[in-house]
C-alpha cells in the first residue's frame, strides 16, 4: 500500500470527511482490520483564508508548497490537496515536490466522462466558480462545459461555505437555498452539478435532489484509495 499525503485543514471539517472516507474505503476493499497508510498535515485555515481574501495567492502557494515538501520528506508517495479552491496553486505545489499530486478536478472529470456528462453546473467558493483555474481545466482537458450560478446565487453559495460550513454549522434554510440553486442549474440544461467545495457535501446530499450530484470530496478520496492500492 502506498502512503497518502494529505494537505488538509482547509477546512478541517472537510478534512475529517477525507480521513473517514479513505479509511472506510481501504477497509471495504481489503477487509479485516486494514486502514489507510497516510500522513496528514492540517494547516491553520485562518491564515490561508486571509491570503485568499487578500488575493495573495503567491504567498498561499509558498506556504502550501513548504507543507507539501514536508509531507514528501515524511514518506508520502503522492499528495492530496484536500480543498478545491487551493488547487489554484496546485502548479506551484506540484513543481515543489517529486511525488505526484492527485488533482481533484481530474478525478471529478473522469467520473463525469464515465457518466456521459458534457454540461455540468459548478458550486464552490467564489474563487472556484469565477476564476479559470478550475473551470478551464474541466473544459480544456476534458471537453466538459461548465455552468456557474448567477452573481447573486454565487454570493449565497460562497457565504454559506465560509460563514457556516467551515464552522460546522448545518442549517436547513441554507440547504433549501442550495437546492434552489441546483434546480436552477438543472433548468439551464446542466446534466448534473459538481459540489466543488469540499464542505458542500456536509449540507447537500444526493438524497435531497433528483439532479445528479458529484461530490468532489468523495470522488477525490476514492481516487486516492485506488492510487494507494494500485
């Protein structure tokens, strides 16, 4: 079994989901008392979130690259960046280490292709929805058309992530808002919706809607297990 390096804490709420999903899947596949071989570095999200708001992606990339180097030195065979938004600095992180980085957008896009999804909605932080580092990768590398909510809905999605989900607050009212936005994306011709922030699946689950949902946290975690056991 390869050792997974987890660069987490952004936020710890979703990183805990990663840890649970990875270990559950390893045990499901190997049975017995098997669990994952992994190394976790959980950063202080307050510092990273400050740099996000400031637009200082260079400094954020430097911090996470240093942590990635430490994970490689500790024995990680490959890395997970346990957040969608900070894949904005994935090129810098990848360049700083010699082990692979399993990209969250790629693992999601591969499943979308398997499901014959060519037009998909995207929910996430404003950074993920509005900047090109994520959407252009899905379009240019995989040929998938990505649709984002309107400006007002993007604000709702973003604020609920930072003001509630990252703090472990799960509200029925917020779930209803997300489901309305998901329905609007489906009405716009989206064949499914990417839960493109690792906290969103804490609030919205497939049982809540008939629109196909693609939970990036789960897909990323399962892909990590496949890589670890390959």
